[in-house]
C-alpha cells in the first residue's frame, strides 16, 4: 500500500494522516482498467513515470469527492 500521496504538491503521508485512505493507481489488462488508469495518469499529470514508479504510487482520499458530497451537490439548487 502506498505510504505517501503522488499528487503534485500534496504532502499527505499515511503515518501522519490517519484519517485519510490511500489508493493505488489502477492497473490491469482489461480495457476498463486500462481506461481508468489513463484517466488517473492524465489527472495526475504523471506522463513520464516508469512502470516501477507507477506500481508504488498512490493517491490519498483528499483528492476524491465522497458520494455524499456528490449527491448533495447534484441536488442543490
């Protein structure tokens, strides 16, 4: 599991931010996983990372909207 966030400028670390979750960059051969991985890499702007760097990289939950927030935003006037 990743121990630090790979987002540009993010300094969140697993050992100091106990309330955050960390997620690996999607991987796999299935077309849906390849597509999701491509979207993540575009959003992260990490185009020139090696496969080894990507395997060890992760993103913290501070960069995701929760389902509750998304639903509330969609229902708000």
